[in-house]
């Protein structure tokens, strides 16, 4: 198994929100949706291995699923976890 393939299961997708966009411009922080059981060390290792950047800090937040209407009943979306990753000065994952 390659080094990248080992780290991909930690990251689900990158977040593109207004808040993340402001954070990218203000303090070089990027947002990702990650697996619920991933810890900060695993997230740091995955970001550094996949994108080849130096991570300064990782902050995580658990998000509760929302109640949604499904026909006449109610359903619930899945709980998920997001991570804010601050990169070293002058480094970038993609275009801002």
C-alpha cells in the first residue's frame, strides 16, 4: 500500500464555506471533513503526506446530524467531524 493510500481514508472532503475562505486569507487555515474516529495526530500526518506541507496546528469539532423530514416521518443525517488545519507561513494546499 502506498504512503498516500494509507492516509486518504482519514480525509473525507475539503470544506468550501465562507468561514473557511476567510480563515484561509487571514491565518492560512484550511477546513476538512474527516472520519469521526480520526484524531489530531492522524489528521496532521495525512495532510502532511498528501499535500506535502508543514502543519502548525489542528483543531477538530464534532458536528451533530440534523433532523430532516422524510415523508410523513422524521429522519436524521449522520454525525460528522470537521478539522481546521493551520499551515506554516508561505505554504498552501491550493489556490485561495
